[in-house]
C-alpha cells in the first residue's frame, strides 16, 4: 500500500474542505468560521489581549485560543505533523511542486539563511499584533488571500498585497516545493520551535547514500546525509521512509525511540488532531463562530460591542448587544440615513470616513 498516495488523498480532501468552508464564510458570514478564527497563529496573536482579560481581537474567538493550545500540545507530542499531514496551505504548495518536473535547489549556505526568515517574520507578526491589538498582517497574508479567493474583485481592495504574494509563492513553488513552508511561514516557525522537544523523530541507522530520500523530501532535508532528529524542518510526512530502497529500512519514523509504521503515523495524526477538535467542539470549547441570534436572545448572553463582526447588519448588531436600534445608532455614531439592513463593515459606503472597527473599540 503506497502511503504517499494515501497521504496526498487525505491532504486533497482537506484542501477541498477548506475551500468549501472559506466559500461558506464569504457567502453566509460568521455562521461559518473565518480563516483567522481557525488558524493557530491567530491564537498566538491574540494571546496578549486574552491574558489581560480583554475581548478577543477582531475575527478571533475563545475557540481560537483552544486551537492554539491544542496545536502546540499536539506538536510537542507528534512534531510538525500538522504542517505535513493536515495544513491545507502547505498541501497546495506541495501539490503545485508536482506539476513541473524540473526543480532548483538553493545552495546550503543560502538555504540556512533563508530558513531563518520565517522566525523573523514570526517575531514581527506577534510583536506587531501585540502592539497594535489587531491582526495587522491580514492585508499582506497570502493565506488570508487564499481564503478570500471567493470574494471577487473585493479581494483586490482588502487583500491585494496578500494576493500578489500568494501568486508569487505559487509560481516559485512550481520549481521549489513548499517554498513558503521552508522560508516564510510564521506558523511553521512556531511549530518548529515546539517540535524540538517532541519524542517523534525521523531517525536513521545506516545509509546507502542513494539520495532518494533527499530528492523526495518536500522540505528539502537530506536525512540520508545527516540526522534529522533535532531539526525544526521535518513535517512528519514520512516520504523519506517510504522511498528508501533498502530491504532493511535504515530510515524510520520513531516515537520515543520506537519505530512507527508510516501509514499508522499519517492516518493516526490526522485522526487524533481532528478527533480532538470534534471532542472540544462537543464540550463547547471550540467556539470559532458568532452564536446565533436565537441563542443569544434566549440565553441573555449578549455580546460586548468589541465582539461585533463586520458581517452583521446594523439591526443584528443592536440585537446581539441587547440594545434598542435607536440607542445602537447613537452609541455607534451611525447616521440615521443608513438603513438598518446594511452590514456594519459597509457603513463606510454611506459615510466615507466611518471606521467600524475603530468605532466599536472606542
């Protein structure tokens, strides 16, 4: 049984599912989670305001924090398996790399320097998020652009720079697989740091130095030439294990020093991570969407102004915070000429200088 094909099939399903989820969020609003709410990095960006007891950053929820802690705990146990077997963005870059047969490799000297970039980006992203109390990276984030491809021309206004970066990275990935993952992804940098203490490693005993593992590794690691036990770059895809031609396997996936079958590791990590999310959602710890109006009204658990979302209408906003429509117009300084059916993030179309996010924070 070819484990690589099974893994690609799983990743393909995850990519399609992410595209559908993004489409539903764009078309139906916060009934479905935004890409920010279900990205572990968003939880790290939100950490400072969350620890201080203030409301979550715009587009983030308490479930985003749960996802962060789950992902870090998962990484401590299973290494960067999230990157290799679950992340839809990384899967796209890996699939793109299969299209064009001729690839170029960055020299080892420059490769090491370039891989430091993602750690620098991680520090900048987190520092700026904590300083500005906002997801400031959003307009420049290619992952956000990917999630908003269903937005039509609006993506050029909201995520134009991110879209440009996405196109560039996709083109480069044709000739350098997982270029973004290797050099630019701040989430990968975060997981890489925590993976250093993971008991999950790729280990080798002897090597015939055929070079197949190095050529097949989507992250550009050469496990046949050097150990990858202490690298932050291995994403647990098990490709090197599967392509090794030795009758007596010299490269193995190990957990606490014990060999683990590739199929078990790939399928097992996906099932454990998604199963944990399902369980946490069942017990109410994975809220990554706005609660329904009916549940808010029935339970009396009204939102704070800071927790309102731009996709809500003015009338829905008033209901969510438990205010009369008239008082809500006054509180949010909305001219009465703006219809109540207009979305909060579209008020600017009627009042050019109106900034919904600044107003609710004020």
